[in-house]
C-alpha cells in the first residue's frame, strides 16, 4: 500500500479539493496554508484516516505539528501502521 498516495487521496476527499490534492508533495503545507483545512476538517480527516487505514488515533497522539505538512501526516500514519 502506498501510504502517501492514500493520505493524499483522503485529504482530497475530506477537504473536497476536487483533485487539487493530487499536486500535493511531502513538503506541501497544510494547517494555515489550505483554507479548507480548518478545525472541523481536522476531525473529519482523523476519522477518515482511521477508517481508511484501520488505525485508532487518541487525542493525545496528535498536535498541530502532525498536520503541518503532508509529509508529517504521512509519517504519522506510517508510524501508526507499524505499531
């Protein structure tokens, strides 16, 4: 499974980017850079990632840095899958 690709697809779907997410790279900034990525979107994204990857995310496992860039989010999901 290509975790980065799946995370980007999830971002595109949750944020209703209509394919704009396909241009995202590991360096793409999320929080504060994408207007659609607000606090409600964070909650929806966590839920979508849990469902897509079969992981469970506790509140104390995440902070703003988790959503700083696509790469950080991909690393977070990869770490959860490896645990």
